[in-house]
């Protein structure tokens, strides 16, 4: 690998969990938003950066696109609310909570994803820390001011994640098929057998949505094997952990995810968006970097118009995330 232009974001910026998408003639980068010297992940509001498809050295700050206080779960906070307490090693030393943590009762926004819906508007899917639902915000433009729309819900109106038997929702990925079908991917899984929590329902799932972008058209079904059920599948040692991301390339569906190794990005390929995946490769990372890092595509120099994150035209690049590290990420170009 060789660097294209790095670091490609300002040295003060921290945007892990990056999801790049091509809308119009620009690439838009969405992600969670870490705080410098923060006491936990993802404490800041969502921001967006964009660049022309023809020049990925020319990144533009689009500003804050969605604030955590816009989510109703972060409103009307009880007076006796407690702060989030980290259980992550190395993240439990907080000298100034007012600077290094969110206010009591305010939940952080984890890894998001964005898609253009059938009505032409743009839909942002996300989860709040330690809460089981998937929320959706909407905007008329890719990097404008998103407004809270609602929660993903079952056909009977009950909110996904709250009903008995629902799995815990996490790191949603959203994909609109060529035929108009809307696929929503979600979930996380134990990182090792010792991390299995009795009664805590986890797993990789896929479901479809109605055109309102909120209501389930089909109920969630299991997608990827994890450490509890991977024996004999070929996924042993590279089981699903979190960070669902989907791309269609040359008629094949590439499911990209973070594995239980915590230092690699894996991808599995299928002829269908919701089943039949075969593990095909890993992109190793030099040290532990959390959650989603996704594949986008870079065009050949003489064909800049062919950049399409959902099509295999041109060379591919990987956005390597760096949480709490200057630059917000690196672009890696395959030799």
C-alpha cells in the first residue's frame, strides 16, 4: 500500500467509523465523532466532510449535520441522571468530566450510515450508546441539517430492539438495491466465548424496510456467524464482531465487517444481499483500531467520472480509521 494524501482530514479532527458514499459528483464521508482527550468514544456531534470524485486531496468541511440533543432519548433528562461510565480498559481515567464526558444522561451517537431513499431524500441511521434501538434522521441534501424522523419499527408499530425477543441493535448499515428493495444490516456479537452474556440477545442480522425508511417489511434474520456458531463454517478465527457495511461490486454483494481479531477488516461475498456469504479475505491493520473501516473505490486517473462506491470501476481504497488520533483517517492505495 502507498498513501494517496495523508492525513486527509485536519490534525484536530477525529472521525472514526467512516462510511464514504458517492452522491452526485462528490464523495461524502460520514462517521462517528471522537473528542480530543475524551473519556469515552463518540462524544461529539456528527460532522461531514466531502471531496470531488476527481480529487480526493480536496476535502471540504460540511459542518455539523446532526446534534445528539436532537434525539428524543437525549431530551428531558431527569435531574438525577448519571454520566456514562466506561468499562473499557484505558478509558476510565477522567480528570475533568465536564470536558471529557457528555453531560449526565446524554448518550453518545455511535457509528452511522447514510443512504439516498426512493423519495430522493437522505436518511441517516444510527444507535446511541448502550441503547437497543436504531434511530433515523432525514435531510434534503447529503450534508445539510438532518432532522430526527423516528425509530425503526416492526409492522405493528412496536420499536425494533424494545420488543421481547428482539436483538440488541448496533452499527446499522443501510443499502438500497437496484430493484428498490431497502436492506438494513445491524448487530454485534461476543468477541470471544467468555464474553457471552446470559440473556443478552446479540448477533448479525439483515432485514428489509418499507419505502417510509422506518417500518420493517421483513423481520430480522441471522446473517453472519459469530463465535457461538462458527464451527465448520470457514469463519473460524474471523467471526463477525460488529460494523456491518455492504457494497455491490460487479454483481456481487460484499459484506465488510470488523472481526473478533480487533485488528482486521474482513469481507464476505454473495450473489444475494441477504444470504449465502463466503468469507473471502481480510485487510489486516497494524494495531487495534475500533469498529468500522470501509472500502470505497478510487477511479483510474483517466476516468474520474467512474468513481462509484457501489461499483467495481477503478481501483479500490481503504479508509483506515484512527480514533483519538490526528487526521481522522488515512487513505491507502493498493500497489
